[in-house]
C-alpha cells in the first residue's frame, strides 16, 4: 500500500508539474499573443501615418546647389531645385540672382528668359573677375564708366535740343576776397 501511495504521490506530482508546465505554456502563449497584438497595433498606426512620415523624410533630404551666376551655394530640397531650374532656362539661380533676372525682364520686356539670365551671369562673372580680385581696379573702372556716361550725356545735350536754361554771365562763379 505504501508503494501505491508513493506511486499516487508521484503521479500527483507529475500531474501537478504537467499542469504547471501547461500553465507556463499558456502564459507564454498569452504573452506572445499580446506581443503580436501590440506589434499589429503599432504597424497599423505606422500605416496611418506613412504618407506623413514619407513627407517628413523628403523634407530632411537636402542637397547643396551652386548658383550658376554668382557661385553662391545654398541647401535646398530636390523639389525646389527642379522648380527653380524650370523657371530659369534649366539653370539654378540663388534668390538674389533670380530677383535681378526678374527685374531685368520687367525693365526690358522684349528679351527672353535665357537672354536675361545670360546677361546677369555675364555681369556676375565680370564682378567676380574684377571687384573681388582687385577692388582698386574695380573702383577705377567704375569711375571711368561714370565719366564716360556723363560725357555722353553732355554731348547728346549739345547736339540735341537746346537746354531750357541758357548760361548767362550771372552764372559764372566768383570768389569774393574781401571780407568785412
């Protein structure tokens, strides 16, 4: 009988161990299901915001691009680069150069976009080759241009229409040396 009791006790213990093992397996299954549900929930949330996340990652995508007129580099998104190139004859211009080209088009409406960009690019290259390298030479050239323009202006007035005010004797400058 003792043997029967020992056997019964062993079977009860083995049954208890099996139940404990089953509970452990059940618990791990429940935890696994909870984990799967959590992963599924996170995946569905990510799916909802996928377009927004893609837009954010595109914003972070920045490239350095150099202005084809003045050489200035800027950080821009690829979409912006394409937009600017489409506007300015497939050339990328910085903000300052693009405004200068727009002004040129307003003041000279008969020229094309390509001509305006080319003209501004030539001006920028002239500036970069003279002023930046030798400011004194640039000042001299600028003064020469001012004198040339004023001379041309005077010559056109002499040979063109007569001036509204004629020069008289009273317009001659005099220095009064007597001080009272």
